[in-house]
């Protein structure tokens, strides 16, 4: 049984309601219509703000941050965030309230509404790491030593070996250092420590050496040599690699989970990645092979030698000409339209089954992962990293990201990816494509993110700046289409990539 978080309302007019989270997610609690859990916008709940607090959930972990609400948020009776009397919501959003980790049994109070946090984390045998069924778990917890499944305990009894006196320390899958404090006692599985994660090049260099020495799980990257770094991000890096013999160049990507990776999460992520490998389209970067070794994922991908759009913009002084930018956007929309409707062999249902389905959502589109290459002498735009961010998040491998200061700004993200993360559909990619076009034309992002103001509050409570305020020279008809495409309250206007492409071409 997977880990899960249950938020049960125990006090207030909504007592008895519960909200269950079995996957990594973020959600905003408040009275606004886009919140989930949503509190009724009535007299009884007027002490709760429209966007009251943010929950960052990655079962069995959960974290909360107050948004500078007027009446504050409390954990077990202790206030964790509240703006001062007389402050406006905008002023309150500029206050820095730290995130607060929640544990089983904690009570989260918003006004008169109290949520009880219930955390379920599956128990694993300290010897063989197999999950211990709930009925055996209760018996095992009454016995001395750490948790063991019945098979391991019986084996120990046969050889007259005493029960393990203490829990085995968790160690880094790469260097062997004790990482028990870093991972957390309730997290099981492989983990690469923060110190090792700071040097993904060294990790990849060692993996290639192990592949050359015959490591079975690394045969997909055997025979490659690293040439240079192409880019890096919060979860790893990508390198240009060359195949010995053929001289073929590929992009070799390494991804490092920020949470301990149990076998189920690993299998789930690789299965989702297999969906990306099935995509074959002129405007989608082709994935070749993927795998995992010692807590580290690796991928080989088509190399796009002209680089990313953001790097192109840097070389061009920060913007692209209108015709070129719209052309790139239309090619990106072609790639999205294909992926959103492609037949996918491994779509995961809520009950855990995998069936054939349709469509993949990218969820992380930006000029950073729109790449350029040449095909028969013609420059072509391709969408990269398709579905990786979504799969990494939903497998629980990205840790808690929505509340950390290091999570970055949601520059190319519509509000639906925060308020309704798990159900964000193809329209969020269409919005991000429009935001990328906005950026190519103006050098700016759609929303202003003032220094010191909570970026998530900015996303939730401000509207994109009309594009002609950035550049009055953009044709009015085109500007109207882009502005309309960036509406995300109460809903995103353009639901399909094809409809936005059609509107852009009609506006030229």
C-alpha cells in the first residue's frame, strides 16, 4: 500500500470532511473558487482568507506555508504565519513566513476550521526491505529490535541470531555516507546525498566508467564519452556525449531524486518515461534509452545542436523578431498537439493499474526546454524533456518543492498548476507556450514578480501584464491573441494547442 496523507476536518462547520492525497501534489486552502480544499465563501468562514495557505505534499511528507493571512494559520495551537492588523493582503504577501513540516497527529487551524493530519507510511523490513503487511506490522512492532518481516525473523531464529539491536543507518547510494538525518526516519529506498548531488558530472563520469566495466544496468550508456555540459537544473544536468566507434552525438541527462527512492517509485517513474520514449514527432525531442543505477536516473536523447531558445535570446540581445518567434511557437504547438493526443501504452489509473490511453502533458514548458536543430538544412524547434517533470513529481522523487525558496519562480506556470496540480491538463501546456512566445517577443515573463513578495501569492492573485505594455510595437491583433491565451482566471481560454496556433496565424 502506498504512503498517503489524509486531512480530516475535526472542528468547525465542515467537520467530518476529509481529503486524501496518495501522490505528490500542491494545493491552496482558502475561500477562493479555485482552492482545493475549498472553504465556503460565507459568513461562517469569513476569518479564512481567499488564498489562506499553501500545502506542499509528497506522501508521507507534508509542509504548510501561510500566505500572510489576516487571521493566520496555527499548528497545534502555535501561530506559523499572520499579517499584522491594518496590513493589506498585498503587504502581507511580502512577509516571509517559513514553511512548517507537519507530522501524524498534528492539528492545522484556519479560523474555526481544524484539520487533523493523518500520515500513513508503509513499513519495510530492515533486512530485506520488503513491505510488511499491516497485520504483521502490528505484531512486529511489539517485538524487540527493528521491524522485520516474518520470513527474516524466522530465518534469524533458525540460526539462533539475536534480533537486530538497532535500525540500520541509511547510506548514500553513491558514497556510502550516513544520510539517516538527511533522508528522514520514515523514508525508505535509495538516496544520493546532497554533497554528491552537487557534482552530477562526477556521478555521470563514474557511471560511464562502470558501464565500460560491464555493469549490466548501465549498458544503455556503454561506450559514450562526455564532451561538455549542455545545461543543468535543480535535479541534475545534461551533457553532450559521443558514441565510440560511430561518433554519434547524444544528449546524456542525469536526474537525481530529492527524496529516497523506493522500488515502487523507481518503477513508476521509469514506466512513465517509457511513455515519452514512445513519442515520435518532428517537433518533439526523441528519447532513446533510460535507466537507473545507485539512486540515479539517466537518459539518452536526440542532440539538438543549435541549443535552447533562452540561449538564443541571450545571443540576440534578449528578444527574437516577431516572425521568427511566432514560427517557433507554432512548431512548439504542433509538437504539443501531437503529444496531447498520442496513443500512450502505459497510462496509470488512480487504482494503480496501467492501461493504453491517450495524451501526455508536459507541465514544465519554457524557453529553456524548447530546443533548435537542423533537419535537411532547415531550422526546426523541438519540445524537450517531455513529461519528465510531471513524472518525477507524481512519483514523489522531487521532494517538497512548492514551499522551498530554492524551488525557483513559476515564471511560465498558470495558476491551475498550483491550485489543481494533479488534474492539470493539456491547457496548462498551451498557456506555457503562449508565455514562452510572450517572452521571446518582449524579453519579459507574463507576470511581474516583485522582489520580496511571495511568488506563489503573486501567481495566484495577479494577472499577466498585457503584452503591449511591454512593447507597444507588437501588432494589436497578435497582442490580443497572446493576451487572451494568457488568461488563467477563472479558466484557461485556449484548451488545445491547435486552436492557439490557428488564432496566431489568423492574427498575422
